[in-house]
C-alpha cells in the first residue's frame, strides 16, 4: 500500500506480499515484538538483530498506538543509521531518512512539534553527510528540512530547536561561500540559545550544549573575520573565552581545541587591526 511505498521497498516487499496473502511471515509477530521489546531495554540495541525483525514492521505498526508506532519507527531508523556507520552502506542512511520522514508525519499528527522539529534536523544532518551539493553548491533538500525546523522552533518558542536549525543553515551558507548570510544566521542561532537559558534544550546535557555553542562561536567568529566585522568579533571573544575555559574539573581535550582556535582568532584579529 501507500505506506509501504514510503519505506525501503527492498526490505518490505516480501513481508507485504505475505501480508496480502494472509500468510504468516518467517518470524512470528509475537516473537518479533518480544525480541524488539527486549532489544529496546538495552543501552545500544544490536542493529543487526533489530533489522532481522524488519520484515514484520508494517504488520506490527498496524497493532500499535501512535506513540508506540513512533517508538518502533525510531528504533528501525536508528538501526539503519548504525548499519550505515558500521558498514559504510549509504543505503542504510537513506533508509533511516525514509523511516524518519514517516516519523515527522506521525509526530505532527500527535502534535509533538518539538520532537517533530528535532527529527527534521536529524534527516537534514544525514542528507548533508551523504549528498553531493547540487548546481550552485546548494544542498536543497536538507536546506528545506532545516528551514522548516527553524520556522517551527521560532513559531512555538522552541529555542534549542531554533538554535540547532539556524546554526546548521549558517554553516551551510558559509561552506557555500555566502559569508554574510552565514554570519547573520549564526548570530540568530546564538541569540536563540541565549533565550534558552531556562532549559528548552530538553534532554541535552550541559556539556553537549556548551560544545554546540563553542562550535557555532568558532564558525561565527571566522565569518566575522571574513566580512571584516572586527568590532563585533571583539565583542564576541569574551563569550567565546568563557565557554572555552571552564573550571578545571570540566576541562576536556575538546576545550583545548577551542582554546587554540581562540588564540588563532585573536592573532588574526590583531593582524587585521
């Protein structure tokens, strides 16, 4: 049916044919459900074991509530992405995106808009990784997903989502040589993050949040140098310095990278002045 066409057809055609004929798939549904439930209790579900149950996915989805469907689709999407990471098979990444696109529709139906925007960004992240830029150096499809996520975040006050999507759009613009546009988007991203001090970041821990901010600060500072916005860069460096130099207990090798970046930016600013 139409829903099956939204999934990886090669993975599901046998199951669908069996389903139409009323034939039980090779792995009984109850066994598949019990196996998947057990896998979901582990910290890092074995993607091979999960995908062994994919032949039953459509039939399982018919029996579940919307919330349970999202949990199951999320598991299969993550497993396909792990397959891509482990094997380098691009098909795993594309199937992960295809399943996540179903989640985007489902989450919208359930009015879980913050989660919906996060999955939009997940899809865009993957597509940026596996897709070649189109004519003019643009990544049109991921660009569209990031824009939708940014608009969703801005409309509903999901500042962490607005930050993530705006930061990605800004970095894409810079990679395409659009430094002014990139700087404007990264400035917007950092402003959204400041609004998020109350903690819209959800489950993201403070360390992850700080490194996301440091990464954006580094790209933004470099863009400001490129467009000769020296005064704004000088105003930005104290914020960068504070984030790059936490107390010794929180210090990591990642912070060292940004400390070196900070010295490099300071030297370039001095030279430009």
